[in-house]
C-alpha cells in the first residue's frame, strides 16, 4: 500500500481506496470508532490470534 489514499466512504468509518483500487480501513480508526477499551497494540495482537494474517488481512504501517 502506498501513501496515496482517497476516501471512498465515511459513514461509520472512513474507507479509503488505494492507488491499486483496494478498499482499506485504518486499524487505529476502526479501534477508535468501535470504542474498544483495550489498548490498540493489545487489540491488534488479539485480532491476529483470531486468524488475521499480516499481508493478507492487514498491513503494518509505521506512523513515523
């Protein structure tokens, strides 16, 4: 995924379209909108335990 994202839909959570035409959401935005009480880092690790696979279901993006 590149840094070129366009908002596709913003009803409940922004859905972005990548330059490859893929529809994506930002994990931190999803976590915030769902009002998850667990820290984001702990929550995303738990999502991986449910069978989500890096590179297929999500990609890590540095905020730096």
